[in-house]
C-alpha cells in the first residue's frame, strides 16, 4: 500500500505538470519501448561476463514527450531559441523483470563445499516498476529532424525515477534439517559469510538516477523509431532481495537496458 501511494503521488504530479504545459500550447508525443536488460546486483561475480549475461531480463514501458519546438494551438513552430530546438522532456512508466542466480567461479562444478551448494541453490527475481522524468538533449536541430532535414536524431538524457521494487527469493539448498529446506528466512540456508538479514525479499520504494544515449529514425511525419541504451543506478542495494556486506559489494544495484521504441506525434 505504501508503494502504491508513493507511485500515485508521483503520477499525479506528472499529470499536473503536463496539464499546465498543455495550456502553453506545446505539442506531445507518446510511444512504447521494450527490450532486454542486464541487472547488475549482488548475485554472481562482479564484472563477470557469465554473471552479466546470465542475469538478463526484459523491460517494457510507455513514454510521453513534451515537445517545445512545435505549438499544438497554432500548428506552428515555437520561437526559435536553443532550448526549444534541442531539448525535450520525457516522462515514463515502465516495468522490468530479471531472474537472478549465482554464476561464475564460486559455483563451478569443482566446488564441493556447503557454501557452494548454498549459492547454487539460491535464486531470486528482481521485479521493478518505475515512474519518472528525463530531460533529453538533441545536439542536432529538432525542427530540422521533424521537417526531414535529416532521418536521424541522436540524443542523450538524464533524469530521476521513483522505483517500486518487489523482489523474490528462493532456495533449493538441501539443509540437513528437512524442516529448513527451502526456508528463505533461515540464514543457514544461505552463504555462511553473509551477515544474518543479508537476504531479504521485502518490497520497498527508492529513487534512481537514469541516463541514456540513443537515436531516433524518422519514419514519416507523425512517427519515429527509437533506439535507446540506458544505465539506471538505484539508491539502495536490496532491489534484488540481497544486500551482503562483503568487500566485493562495491555499490548499490544498477542495470543496463537496450530498448527499441515507436514514437507517435499527437499534435
């Protein structure tokens, strides 16, 4: 319930801002995005390719753009200034999911210790719902792109998202006590060097910083294709349901997301 209230509050704020902007006559765009992602967390070995590619998931979203270069109320271009011709505001609602497991040298078949078995049996799911805003910068003219002066429009962006996370944790570790097999609340089912409480699948809400680079391709007067590569850093380290305090834990959870989108101009 707490997560829902936070997200509704942010969504209401976004709607209020967009309503106010509509009164100024700026035009709007709407689109959908989808694509694969890698969730970089405390699962597996840090900076290990097997871990990064093995812990991959998928994300989808709906995006809305506030376009300052064109006025919907008069079907004309706005006053020619640098901001209007090079910036857009991007609002987004998105969801991503990644199945997580421990990969790499510590779970190699040659490892026969109880801790190796604990790691092999430990799996999780990162499940995140995002609402946020980014400011996109287009180094080339937006007006020129919209009038087919160029088919391509590269961009970079920076923004902040509110993330509602609800991870899942499971274990198949065959504990000597049959009553404890599969018990995710018992620390003895997980890696012995982790502090008690390191594994916690409690849902929560946190902020995240989002940055991306991408390019648009002009399909026709009212639609574009978009390719976007995103890096998202969360302000917490238990988005994946795991926050161990070993030396290898260098930072909070983060992800990289390559998505393709279709954008339609409403006005």
